[in-house]
């Protein structure tokens, strides 16, 4: 809980004893105040020339710095902690437990509630294998522009023919949840979809067509669709050299690279 302010008369006595040459240890023992409190009062007097409470910008926060630090430590220890759990923790410590106060304290420390991103689970063995792969190919990619120009990245995406792939939000009044304007129509079996497979290289995006194996190396992300027999036979028949981007299945780096290219360049063409 927040501590009470010292009376103005006691603050004046602390300053008077300091001006008389007494140290913080003697002042603390004589006036029965903590040494840190005596030091902060003297520092304030030196900075502002007064010990009175200065005008504040607004209502003082419900949580002081110590309480906020305790709250931040708990959140940093467990980023998935819920607001209800934080409220119970504050109640056990005798602190304010209003949701608005807890949120304000966390926002003041630069912490905001966001939806956690999903990421493929990696074992220690997979992490080690990816790190070794990166060290193995880093020198080739950094030292040779020719190697970078020969790499062909690809990824696939599904486009629904009816409806939307992502969530949609609607501004509506209470009781209008099923109004036609506030709903998204659906059909049986999802309405169908198409799968597109595109690629990009150092020169930009392009269609995935017949490739001269002497010009490009096809680098894929070890997805099961790329490792099936029919795909491997097609690459072999077309004399397309292939290389796995990562030693373990499904790296997000390949997908993220394609998404960044799609956002900055034209859309990828179909097969």
C-alpha cells in the first residue's frame, strides 16, 4: 500500500538538521524516519528549494512504483497469466485489484495484452539441427551474389471461392447479431477452394513453370507435399536441382519470406 506523507513540520526539521551538518544516519535515528526518506526530502529541498508537496499533473496513481514492479515481475515471469489471476495476486498482497488499475500499471511499463502467435514446436534436437544448417550455408549466401540469385523460394496458399479466409468484425447494436447485414453467409462443404503455388527469387515474383535446371535451384521448406514421390519424380524429370531450406519439417522462415514478398510485390501466379 502507498505510504503516508510526512508532516510538513517534520520535513522542515529534517532539512534544518541537514543544514546544521548532521548526517542521514543521525537524522534517521533522532527523528525516527528511514534514512532513504530523509535523503529524498533533502534532495527535494536542494532541487526545488522547498519541502512542501508540489502540484501534481493529475490524480496520483493507485499503484506506487513498488507495487507496479511486483506486478511487472509476475507478468514477465509468466506472460500467459490472466487478469483474474493478477487480481487474486493483488488481493493477497493487500493492493488494489481493479482491472483498470492493473491494466494502467502494465501499460505504463510498456506491457499490453495481445494474442499470442502460434509457432511450430521445436525440440532441442530440431533447434540444434537448424542452427547447424544456418552456420553451414551462411557463408555461401553472404559471400556469393550468384548463389542468392539462383535460389528460388516457393510456398502454397489456399483461396476460398466463397466467403473469407479470415475473421470479420461487424459494428452492430445489441440484439442485431442475426441481422443479414451483420452476418457472413456460408454454404455446404465450404463453397470450395483453390490451391495456388507460387515462387519468388532475387529478381522478384514469377510463375512456377518449367525451369531450366542450369539457371535455378528449387529451395523448398520440407513440407510433406514437396517430399511425396510424385513431386520428387517431377523435379527429377525436369532436371530441377532441389534443396531443403531446413533440416526439420515446416520452417516458418520460408513462409514468412514468401508472405513478405507477397506484401511488397505482385501476387504469385498459379502453376
